C-alpha cells in the first residue's frame, strides 16, 4: 500500500474535518501518499484530486463543514459512473480509499470494494442512523446545536405561554430528536420509530398547564411528521396557541464538539491502520469508548434500533 485517498460524501457533518485531518496526518506518519478527493464520488468521477500533506489539514480540526466538500452523486450509481470511477482510481494509483459519510456513501464504498478497491467507511452523519456503530461523527454537535435552540425557544415559550413544536433532522431516525429532547426537557418527543398519538401529546400538555407550567416544548423528528401541521392540530385540540420551528440545516454546521473531534480522530487513524493491514471492505465505528470495525456489507445489513429505554425514561421525566 503506497497511496490512499480520502473523500467526504452525502450530507456534511461537524467533525468531518477532524476525520480528514486524522486520515491525512496518520497516513503521512505511516509514510503513505495521501490524496484528497473533492466533492465526494462526484469529484472522483471528475478526477478532482490533489495530494494532501501535513499543512493541507492545518487549522481545520475546529471547523464545521468539510474541507474536501461533499456531494450526493447520482452519476456514480450508474454502471457508466462506476466504470469511470474505477478508471480514475487506476490512473491515480489509489491502493485504498477512506469514505467518510452515511449509509448512501457506505453503499458506494461497498460497490468499489466489490470491484477490487480496498475501502474503509467512516460514519459521518448527524443522523446517528448506522446500526453497527453507537456513534456517528457529527451527532453530538448536532444534538448540542438543537439543544441550544430548544433552550432559547423555552424562554419565549414561557413568556407567551405557548406550545412550541421544534422539528429536528435525522431522516428516518429519531436519535437526534430523542437526545436533544431529553436534554432539553421537552414535554413530548416524537420519533419515527414509535407510533404517536396526538391526543396523548395534547393530554400531557394540558396536564402540565393544570400544574401551572407556562412553557410546552414538543420535539418532533422530521421523519415522524411536520411541525406546522402538528402545531395546527394541537392548537385545534387544546385551544393553546402554538408556534412551529424547523431547525433545518443549522444542525449540520458549526464548530464540532470535543466528542466529535476526538472520535473522528480515533476513527480516522483506525481507517488507515485497517488499509495497511490489507482489509478490503470495512466500516469503522464506536462501541462505548472502543473503536470497532466490521465488513461494510454486514454493517449495512444491520437494522437500526431505537433506544427504547431512553425514550421511555424521557417520557417519565417529562411530566
Ligand atoms: O443525512 C443528514 C441530513 O441532514 C438528514 O438529517 C436530512 O434529512 C438530510 O440530510 C437533508 O439533506 P439535504 O442537505 O440534501 O437537504
């Protein structure tokens, strides 16, 4: 193994830069040539590739976004796209590839490895929706960003005695809503994995009001519904004035937390180690404080499970 390359793909996530830095600097430490591919698989097809060195990743560990930029490439999914990608990999003598991204990016990584390119996937997504790992890079920062917003909305919710619905990202996964909602003391947390009953949400809200609660916070995962529609329903059923806030892409940016930087650094180095060990198709993840790895195919086959105990606890505590 002489030359490795790294790319970030799919939705960006805070901490991706720390992961890139780790792959590049650990690769250089192991005397490898390290190439950076811009704009994910799309950039691979366009051969947007440059050699990286220690200085190319200076001053990025604390920055949100991804220095290598990102894209969701439809072209790469076609047979023609794959042929082109393999050709570029060949021209640049890439012996191993590190893909930082979510499940869509991992599927691309798997296809490349099936076609003879040793590939390691690093979980980079704010959604925390990859079942094989307890943690994905960007999740902690996104939770804290959502939490900051929830805290601010709590202030105005109290002042006006309203019910505020806060919609967070996460695609089909409720982890971001659950963690931000629990940490923010939300009265109700609505996630795609667990069916919800709007009457129960309303009853809880009214019980809180009867106890003299002034604010009401309902955290809704985007995969479970729409904040504006839910707000209208709640207002009709309870007579309490509602406001909806969709946090949107604010959750994808910002300075990564220490946790995201540390885990990204650990997993980035592990990716390089695995390529040097001759692994051909592996996903790197975290279980507790341990860095783990498993075949990408197996990782993608696992079903993501909701943290039911945490959900139930949040429900009990949010009286
Ligand atoms: O996967 C990350 C994510 O931010 C999801 O939470 C969200 O549903 C999606 O990406 C939004 O994608 P885009 O930035 O392409 O609109």
